[in-house]
C-alpha cells in the first residue's frame, strides 16, 4: 500500500500530463457558453508580462491570470511540469463540467504561445441566492473570521455577506488543497485562486474527466486496493489533525487505479472543532457503506480505530 502511495507521489510531479492536450485537440463535446468579462489588472512589479505584447486577448478568452494573483494564491512548489506559467498564455472557457450545490466546475484551457496547452478544472463558488449551501455552522466551529465587518455581514446574510462566504469557502478549499498536496495526499494540484475561483488539475482517465467513485463498479481486487488507498489518505489527514468532513463516493474521483479526493472546503479540525471525532466517524461510515454496497466486508468502527490519531 505504501509503495502505491509513493508511486503516485513520485509520478505526479513530473510525468503525468493531467489534462494536457496537444495541437488543435479541444474538448469539442462540451458546450462553450461562457463569455468572460475580463478586466486586466496590474500585477506585482516582478510580473513577467512580456509575452503579452500590446495585443488584446480575443473575445471570450483572456490572458492568463497566473501572474495577476499574489504568490500565496499560486500553487505550491514543486510545480508539476504541466503547469503553464508563461505570461503570454491565453485562457479559454471550454464549458461547464458540472454544476454542483455550491459551486460550478468549468473546463478552462490555458494555451502558451509555444503551442503547449493544458485543460484545468475551474471551480467557482456561487454567491447568489440560488445556491443551497448545505454546510452548517457545525463545520466552521473553531474557525475565525478575521474582520468583524465580515462577521456581521455573514450573520446578517446580506449580499455582501454571501460574497464573503463564497470567498471564504474558496479560500478554505484552496488552503486544504495546498496543504494536502504538499503532504502527498491524492488531491488535485491547486494551480491558483482568484477570488471565488480555484483553478486546479483536471483529474482524467482515458482522456476524459474521471468519473466519481459512485459511478464505477471495480472488480474485487481493485475494490480492495481502492479501500486501502482511502484508509491511508484518511489516516494521513487524521495525523495532520483534520478529516474531510463530507467524504463520500461522490467526492472521490476514480482515475483508473488511483483515487483522488476532491471537494475540500469544509475540512474539519479534529482538535479545535468539538464535533471533530463525529465528523471523522461519519466519513468512515460513508466510505464503508459504499464499499459494503459493492461487496467488500469493511466495518466503520474498525476503520475509525485504525485511522483516529492516538
Ligand atoms: N479537479 C477535478 N477534476 C475532474 N473533475 C472534477 C474536479 N473537480 C470537480 N470535478 C467534477 O465536478 C463535480 C463537482 O465538484 P465538487 O464536488 O468539488 O463541487 P460541489 O459544488 O460540492 O458539487 P456537488 O454538490 O456535486 O458535490 C465533481 O463531482 C466532479 O465530477
Ligand atoms: Mg462535491
């Protein structure tokens, strides 16, 4: 098991092409619908902007925002080799991958002037009345909001408060992705965060976005292998002092033989949150009930005992 984990960690930073396409290959089966209302902003002084020349980006495309965000809003080192940092790169919306309860996930292609391209997942948190945030105050216990103005707006539920909440969930997911990527956990590489939008590695299998675990029917060997991968991941997270908080077969992607955990804005602090152990138990229960439904005899209490920090 450990060897598997190492395997993944050692290949992901170097060779895995994660959404990279070549030449003119585009995701033609996805409806392009989004016109980006992009206003260029000045980047920090060290921003390498040479590649942009004096040209405007074509409509419904924009120049890469990679250098427009601050250092802490760009992904951790070492950068996987598929990440395009060229300041002259052009971002194009390819369409919606999935609309969720709290956010929509789009496909975004970044193309460098030298012809290299990569397709990434752009997760955008919604701040309108139409979203249905199901994550309750139970999740955020032990977290603090820095500005009291923001705290008051959040409590009132005003439009500004909703915008603050959306940005906070995005930042929480960003922090979790950066931390777990650096801890070698199987999560998508976080490329950048810009307000309520996180750009991350697109998890693929056979050239298309990977299905959710809930959609696949692995054979018994692979089923067991999947379980071992998850047990390791939950245990590494618990050793880091957190649990996912909404772990289920819907928030795990099956990329062939490898599972990747997504949707992490609500990670629960096992120490600061008084409900921490309950959330860890619930994650164990959700996972075990899916594996049991597929025929693997696993027990949530045993899993909890195995992964809970001493
Ligand atoms: N990095 C990624 N690579 C591939 N697919 C992704 C990625 N991130 C998200 N998706 C797809 O988008 C869906 C929604 O993403 P996510 O679960 O993070 O958002 P959500 O708003 O919580 O959605 P839901 O309410 O469906 O759980 C995922 O189930 C998955 O199919
Ligand atoms: Mg989800």
